[in-house]
C-alpha cells in the first residue's frame, strides 16, 4: 500500500497531470547543516520551471546505459578475503528484480550461493526478499524475509573485524573513541561487512510490518534499544571515515573524493547515514530532544541530500549525474527511499517534500526499467505496470490500490469500485479494509441492489478483521462504522482532488447528508435505528470542514492547474470550514462511537488556522490532539498516524513552513 505515491495532481476536467577546489564541509557527519555543495540550507528543491509539468510530454524511451549481463560464475571454494568479488553478481540479481524478473533473480542467487554463506549474496538475497515482502504483504514472504535477514546478519558478523566485546564497541561508537581510525584499520571486506551488518539491523523491524503498521515500523527503527543505537552509530562512524579519507585526498590534491573508496561502499554509507537522519527527524520533538543527549541528531534535509548524492540528483538537471556504469549497488535503493519519503511519508510530514524531485526520479527509472514496477502516475502506466509483471500477482495490488485512490480523488466512484472489488477478491493483506471499500462505494452509489450488498458486507467486516501478535491492522480499526466520503478522506483522496471536483462533486454529498440529518435534529432518536445521529452529523460537518479547507488552502506539495476555476472564494471557504469544525467541537459530547472525529477535526482546524496566519491558535489545536486527553468526548485518542501528522505540523509551525 502506497497511499500518497501518485505524482500527479488532477485537472479540473477530470484528467491527471503531473505536474580552484576547496575542501567541502562534511556532508555525512555535520547534523546541523547541509553540505556546502548545495546553495541553500535546505534540501535542493526542483523549481517548477526546471521540469515539464506534463508527464505525457516526456519520452519514456530506454535510457542509453550499458546492458547488465550475467557476470562470470562465482569462484569456489568461498573465502572471506574475496567476498567483494560477488558484488557484480548481486548487482545483476538486483537488476533482474527491478526488471520484474523476480523468479530469475531468486534463482540466480540460489544458483550462485546455495547455502547463503557468501557476504553479499546472503545479505543481498535478504534485502531482495525484504523488498518482495513489503510489496506483496504475503505472510509467507514476510516470514521468509525475516528469516533471511537474520541469517544475513549472522553472515555479516562472521565477516566483521573482531573487537574486544560488544560493550566496548558500543562505548567506542557513542563516545567517538573508536572513530574513523577504527574503520581505517579494517580491510575492505571488513568495512563492507560493517556496512551490511548495520543494514541488516535496520531491516530487522520488518517484523512490525507483518502486522501492517508502517508507523510502528518507523518507531521500531528509532534508537530506543541497544541494537538500534549501535546501528545508527555504525552508519555515522562509517560516514566519518569517508569524510576523513576525502579530506586527506583533497589535501593531497587528489580530491574531492578519495578514489580508493569503492562506489559500492560509498553509496551504501550515503544510504545508511541518509536513512538514519530521516528516521531520527521523524521523531516527536520531545523524544528527539531526549535522544540528542545520547549523541544522536536527525537532519532531514541532510539525509535527503545524501540519498540524492548517491544518484547524482540535483535541482538543476532533470537527469542524474551518476550513470548506471558508475553507480554503486545501492543506488536504486537510494532512489526508492527518496520516493517513499516524497510520496508516502508526505502524507504525514511536509518538511523536505519535493514532488518534482520525485517526478524526475520516477521518469528516469521508468526509462531505465520500462518493464519494472515503480509507482506509475497515470492509469495507462498503472495498467502497463500490471501487464508487464506476471510472476507475482500480488504486486498488481499496489497498482489497484493507487488506481482506486486516484479515481476517488476525481470522484469516479464506479471506476474506484472496480479496483476495490479486485482487491477484495484477490488480495490477502486485509479482507476487512477491502470489503469496507467495496461496501462504502456500493452504498454511496445508492442503487437498491448495491445498498443491499454493501450492508451485507458491512455486517461481515467485524469477522474479517485480523489480529496478528495481539494487534489489529491499523486501517481495519476504521472499517466498522465509517462510510462514503470518509473513505476518500482517510486514504488522502480528498487532499489529492482538484478543488473544482471537491466543490462540484464532494461538497454536494455533504450538503445532501446534512439536509437528511436536519430532519431528525429535534428528535435524534428517530434517526436510523435510534442511535448514531450525532456520530453521523459530526462526521458530515468534519468532512465539510476538511473539503472546504482543501479548497481554501491546498496542500503545499500540490501541483495546481493554473486554469482551474474554483467556484468558492478562498475567504468564504476558510470561513465555512472553521464554522464546520467548531460545530463538531460543540456537539462532540453527543458522539456515541466515532470519537476519533473530534481529534481529526482539531488537527484539521489547526492546519486551517496555520494557513490563515494564526500560529498560536494552530499550536493550541495541535497540543490538544497530542495531549491524549478526552477533549469534548469521553474517550482519549491516541492514533499513530494522526500523532505523526500533528507532530510534523508543529515542526512546520516552528520553522514557518506552509501547512
């Protein structure tokens, strides 16, 4: 599931559009500033004028890069000293995987290293299985990936430079006494082993994804436990080593980079240090302050810059400066990480998001892997992504999910319903979520047969909810009582909708619902089966406020159509939005079940106030959400996704970023 991976905003007509050398400061270890090779103190953003706004005008021809052919067979018997000779082989396996030849990729790894005893085949195969598991969500894939990652970790330990003890090593990393000199004393194989060992620790939290909770995955990756503290520290120390070696090369007149450091190691360090900064930057401010006492600080813009550096991405050019011929084995993973941040995490945080940079990365990789499966922005490309990949049917479900959400953003309910039906029929990730999608849209369409089928599905949903390790899949907690337009709100389709569609197709649904509810306002007990009137009334007012807020103030990363005609003036939309949210607060105490509505209304109202320039009023609303107190309802609300978005909103307030 990738809820925010569409690169395009939508046109008002219903179509989608994408809218003399000196030694540089350390780009790897300075957590308070961005490398000097960028012109500003933030991530290098792509200007609107530097990239075409319509992906249909871009050529999707194949990138003219050397074709990666199968390398020579590995040598036997295997020796730790020759471990790096396997890098061309694992690069070839990864290339096969990204070309949608997944089975061939796995077979090549098995053929090259049947026992998985070789450093890069053991750990690389674990990474491929991890990517496969995250894309398919199949239980067997997830459990297999967990086992492969643990095995790869053990193989990496066998190749690492031996130290006195774990406490000694940990103390050295935290205090810096081991430093770059410790890394410098290693052989090339031992340095690579140190890197892949840290990578295997980073992949450990994939077990959390087994329960479907991406945000818990991010939390688990935070340095709350010893192994994660070691993990972040290893990446930082390897970064210091590269800084030192580059500085020495520069002093000798051989810079700016030390050519003795191979590109595979360098790209891996950029990936590790970059991810470390991004993960730490996603922590709530209060927790981040505590973690800084132990020497850890996350600089999101620095992390993004390092990931971009692995591929040579800059705001000035639409193509990268690092070619396939000269790239490190982890370059594609750096690109994927950038896309995950800009397109998925942008649903929860705005700072650092650059949709146009993501567009460039996708365009280039579409040319490089025309038969691959990156997130495809348009329906025709989503369809092609499914047609060219036939080995893993579950990978098609990502495209179905994206198409379902994109159709909702344009309020093309029947087309979205077809996608939800396919997911409900085939996908095993969450039958409850897919059944809810089908049921909500059937009821929304309003035919008698559709209503009957939808209501029957709603009755079945509580039985379909899964509990894994004692927990429900987070999205399933929202599928028991909520319907219709809330489906679009929950899956960010309202945020991605053109303002004209919101005004012409979504708001009338809210107005109609409120008109029906008004008939029961004086006698709520006459509504439905005698319960739920105020739940539905507050939900309708919340959705009214959210729709009007997006009309008044679209998300900062939205690519707006300059020719779009918005029928509601900004001032009027903002005024009506605020009134709707305040109505929710006033009637919140009457809610019987849907207590989350009040917390989401406070969050949306805070964003509205921030956009209107009332920073203190916005901060008060966000603080209420984070307090965990009952507020206007008799239930404390603590939702991972809402809390992450609220923390991100507070951070944006502090640095005067648009919300």
